[in-house]
């Protein structure tokens, strides 16, 4: 799970893994400018709203550090492609023991860090330990705590022993950056193996990457990438219109799209998102301990109207934590669908015929303030009074995620296949259902993806029935780019934005 503008990176469970050997690999690229010569020494300017908080993805770097550095500066043993497949990357090969508890990885030869140091098994061991360390802020930590031991028989071999079977283990490894074990000051510097090395980071403005001459795979198709950071969607769009940037990673202002659609100098791409906007209840705090209250709140909010007001004709209603791209997706939009009369009836049955009041902790960046105001208005119609408490991302992380000091909150969950968090009763929303927890565990220890999928469909149905949260809508993934560009990612799964295949015509 990755939360926009926060420091969390979360879980996923694997479906059928398609494992192939590539270097940089394809990106499911957008645009058609690639049919012809492109400038191999071009600078590609990328516009984004998500500046890193620091450059360490285990120390609260946030969505921005994933967008800029994942796959570009740092690489993993495996890579998650833009279409959701898993490919071998720094792992040349691997074997799994018959009991599913031991994974033996053989590292690719000739890989060097940007410092010039050769990649060894000790670096892989260090990188894994960094994610599961006591001070790690990575929510990936809990998934990898299944690691019982890490052995390095030689410089090219890593042997990982698990405490229990984990069908998602290889998938989860695609999120682990392999870092030079001797590197220091990783909040402001880097030492990865990717096709780019860090050039300069000017806080509040831009982060630039240069093509790494010693890269082990295919060289990046451009010489330099500069991520330019903006405070709001209007400034971002203006930058694109004035050619200050070549591409916007995720359009947040649908009202502005017409000016690009009608201009042949730009291309608007509508990709597949995995980002869910949640009204997350604290299921351990009254009155949200009562399933009928959660169902009532969900039924009182017109998700379709909210989606239309924020995104126009873009985005999708899903009715659960599972987007259509996940293997265990089912259309559950009719469960706890908009029905104010039913909401009032449920409130009465729960003992709140006259309603109740609660505080909604709301991140201070779009679209949360807009969504919070809409929710407040909707719930007032069934007698529920909402006080909106606007907080910063850092405040959200401490107050809500770490301390669980909230009644309800708004938050975006970026990752695919993150339904499994409802199997963890200690997660910030506090949903606790022993059957769901058991199904999630059984799914993780499943012997086949078919078995895993069947179990997680049960989890999806049960959490929707219980209104564990209110899943307001699924974001669209709108990438707007200059028509001179091709090779950019369309879907940007989990906020990554591979830049190495981007071609720019002069």
C-alpha cells in the first residue's frame, strides 16, 4: 500500500507471475512519436505534484521518491512492469525449494553501482535487512518479516529462508531497492544500479537525473531527466502549455483537459489506475465499531456524484478495495450502494436515530478538501454532523497511521493487490475479523494462484459487506504529454514512472 504524499509503501499479493529476462524493458509506452528519429541526448522535463520528502524509501520518502527513483536510479531483484507483470531484473535466475520456504537467487553479472562498486550478495542482504529493520518506515516491512534468514554462500548467490510459505514473496521483492551496503546519507544522496544517477536535487523545485554510462543493461533513451515540482494542478498545466515540461505524470485537473485534447501538440492518455480514494473508519472507535453505522455512512454518500464533481467523466466506482486490474476483482458497487432511506434505517437500528457527530481528519491537498466538504453535506442529510480537521501529510502519518488517533479519515491507497491489509487487525483502520485474517493468511500460503484468488475474493466480499471502509472511487490515470514524446508509462502502477524508454524528437 502506498499512500499519496505519505511515507508508506504497502503490500501486494501475487497473481500469476510472468517472469522474463529484460534489461530496462518496455513500459507499455504512450504516444506515437517513436516512429522516426529521436534525440538521444535530449533532456526530458517531467511535471509532478509529488516531490520526495527525502530520497530513502524506507525513511519516509513518500510517493515522490518512488516516482522519481524507482526503476530509474534504484532497481530490485525483480521489476513490476507498467502492465503489472513481474520480470527478473538484478536476479539472473532463482529456484524455490519443494516446501516453498527457501529461495535461492543468482545475481546478474557485471552490475555496478553508480559509485563504481560491483553488486554482490552482501548488498542484497543489506537491502532486505534495511526494509525490515526496527527503524524502517516502510509498510513493506510487515510483508518481508516472513524472512527467517539470509545467507550469502558466495558473491553471486543469495539464499533466503522463510518462516512460512509466501506466494507473494517474489512479487514483494519487486518493491525492494538494492542499495550499496557501504552507502551513507541516503536521505540526500543515492547509490543504485539503475540507468540514471542522481545529478542534483533542489528542494522545492526540481530533481535531475543523468544517464549512467556504466549501466549494465540498455542505455536510457535520453540523456537527462528533470522532475519539476509544482504546488497545484493549475501551475502544472501552465508549465505544460508553456513547454516548461514535456509530460505530466498524473493529471489532477480534468477541467483543464479540453485545452490539450484540442491541441495537436499534446496527447491525453487515459491509463489504468490502482489508486483508491478511501473514507477510512477507525473500526475500533465508537460509533464505527458498529457495522450498521459503517454501512449507513457508506449508503448515505453518493459516490457517483462525488466522482463526477471531482473527475468529470473519468475514474470508476469500485465498491471495494480491489480495482479491476487485480485478479480477485468483482463488481461490488451494489453492496452498500447510495440509498439515504436505508442509511437512516440502519442508523435507527444501531441506536442513532437522531444521528451522531464525528471528526473527519482530512489531508490538506486535493482532492481531499473537496471530498470532505461533499461528504459533510451528504451525511448532514441523514442527521450526521461532520467536523473537518485539515492536517498535513506528516501530521496524518503520526496522528492517524502511527497513533490511530482518529474517528475517520480520507486517504488514497496507491498500490495494486493491497486488499490483504484488511487481514491485519493492527493496521491503522483497525478492522478485525478473524475469518478474514485466516483467509488472508491461507491465501498467502496457497499452493496456486487459483486457490489464492478464490480466497481473496471471499475477503473482498466480506470486507465490502462489513463496510470495513467506504471506497469512494478509483482514480483515473491521465498522463498528458507533448506529441514529441513517446515511450512514457501509461499506467504508473504504484506511483512508479519509468523514464528510461522516453524518446523525444527534436
